[in-house]
């Protein structure tokens, strides 16, 4: 079995793998967006983890990652973590209905040090609070063991009007 660190674990399903096709085009985490980041978030104990290797075109200045990319990684890992945390809080699987999908209500990003290009980034999430339709997640991005970015995502459950009609219904 491949490790989750590879981002391609054969026996593990990422949170984003449970999103229906209609909700799988996000630039940061949509598996169906051929131009997007396609991050994949997993539980790792009580934390969540994703990995991403910036490409040369993610440049800010030579050798360093563009800050907007880092913000999008915090954002999408945070909303994926919110979904996973809500399912855990309700003691049900991510493949059950009605679906619990999240959008960003607030995004805070602190850039602690320049983030180097050409190395795999580790994105870790910690659930700070689950309160009804609202989940707060702390996110850290590390490069070669050094935390470069800290962020916080306040995610809210996607309003029914944004969900595809097929996903709005309850039951399995």
C-alpha cells in the first residue's frame, strides 16, 4: 500500500473523493478540475493532512512560492477538514446523505517565512470547534519540517441553494 504521504493512497479515500461530481471542480480541491491543485485531505489521528508540491509556475520570486497558492491550500484543506469533522461529530460516514459540504466564511493567513519552491509541502489541520453548521480549523503548512504558513478557516455548511438537487435529498 502506498502511504498517504504520497498523496495517492490506494486504500484510502480522501475527503474530496466523497464530493459529488457537481461539487468537484474547485480550483484547490476539485478532482475534476484538470488545471487545479487537486489536493487530497485525510485523517491522521485527530489531525488532517494533505501534501502538495508547488510547480515552477507557482513562483512569487525566484525560488519561492506565491502566497496566493498557499492561501488556497489553507482554504481548501480547511473546508475539507470541516466536512470530515462534521461527519465525525455526527458519527456517520462521508458517503451518507444528506451530504455535509462546506464553504469558506473567513480565511486568515499568516506568512511566517518564505516557502521554498521544489519541495513537498505538508498541510496539517486541527479542528478547533464544531458548532452546528460552523467549523473552525487551524491549518499549518510546512516545507522540509519548517512551518512557513499558519492559517485559520471558518467554514460554514453549504446552503441548500448551492447544492445540486440530487444532493439535497436525505437517505442513502
